[in-house]
C-alpha cells in the first residue's frame, strides 16, 4: 500500500491517492484517481456515463497465413528462454474460461493477441483466433485488430469444460432400524496430568 501526493489535472488541487484503495478507511477521498481529485473524477464519470460504449473486442477465427505458426513458435521459444534465464520467480497467468477444446495456447506478438486451440485426439487440426475490434453499434466486426499493450507473452492452458454425465438413480435400501448408542463415560481422569518429579542434580 502506498499513499501518493497528486495534483488534480483539472482544478489543480492537491490530494492524496492510495494505490490499494480510496476512501475514509484508507485516509483518502473516495472516488479519486491518479489524474483527478474526487470531485473532478466524479464529474467526469457522470458526464461519460451518458455516452454508450461503441467498441469492444471479440475473438475471430482466421485462416492461418503462411509462416504464422513459425512466428508463434519463435515467440514461444523466446518467452520460455527468458523464463529459464531469469532468476526471479515467473508468474504465468492462468485464466479459467470455457472452451470446447482440450488445449489453448495464447500468444502476444507485435501487439496482436492470438489464441490457438486444438483437441488431444486431433493435434493437427489447430484453430487460430485473433482478438479483433467489434462495433457494438452495428453489431459487426471491423477490419481492425484490437491492439494490446503488452510485451511478447505465451502461456498454455487446459480450459474448463462442462462434462455431461448421466446420473443413475437407484432405489434406497430400506431402513434397518439399528441405532448406535454410547453410554457417557467419565473422562475426568484423562484430564488430570500426572505429576512429574523434578530430578535433583547429583553433587560430585
């Protein structure tokens, strides 16, 4: 947790921003940000709330171009080599998501995020998806790639899959009428700790 002295970009008032959270419990103003104080940030949020979101990203399956798998393999080799050479512990992100495939490899190369999916039974049939810009107003993809602000990354995941299992319903066995009853036992003797006699040191 860190408290940072900031100056609002709009009203130029000085305020304190907490990296862990903001509010009276953190000793700061509720609703402030790194750029604006609480009053200005709330005014900005209220003004922008009336403007709907127009674009988002979605995965779009593409036909792999010539040399794409080789380029992604190069990124994988580069990332794994850097992990081995690094003396710091590496945290590989693991996302829990639903997929109809057994394996999912995620790559980031040149600001473009790729997802390669395949099943264990057919490893040669790999499906490539790219994170693309999606127009929410017209409900369609644009021709623009959704650029991500991350360096080259790679990780492998086995995503979450729903497994439909048939539950066999069997009739319950009739009650036997047998009851288990234990008489109360006086356990006071167990709570008494035996006295340990201290040994007197022998004088030589």
